C-alpha cells in the first residue's frame, strides 16, 4: 500500500512541476508579445499627446489673436447712420419676405 501512495505522490509532484513549468513558459512567451504591443501603443499615445499639445498651443495663439482683433474692432468708431426711418426699413423687410414667399409659392 505504501508503494501505491509513493507512486501517487511522485506522479502528482511531477504533474504539478510540469504544469507549473509549462504555465511559466506560456506566460513568459505571451507576456513578451503583450509587452511589445503595449510598448508600441505607449509610443503611439505619446505621439498623439505631443501632437495634441502642439495643436492646443496653436489654437490658444489663434484664439488670442482673434480676441485682439475683436477688441480692436469693438473699440473702433462705427460710423453712425442718421436719418434711417425704422418703420420704412421694416416695411421694406416685409416686402422682401413677401416677394420671397411669392417666389416659392409659384
């Protein structure tokens, strides 16, 4: 009976060691491939980050320039139009709307 127990213990030990070695080898093999893939992905992410930072800086500069232009335009003196009859302008606007409506209806 002890011979049978030793035999089971030996077979179990060999199976456990063999399974562990195969598992370690598979993990090592596939782990390197995944590490290489993640390194490539990390490089892409770093490139995208660099491009985004440059684009952000360019857009901030463009925004600042546009704000300066808007500020210049808002401080410039706008020529005042005097003598425009508001009611006449509204009547003209309504006539144009009616003409456009008639054009689309016909």
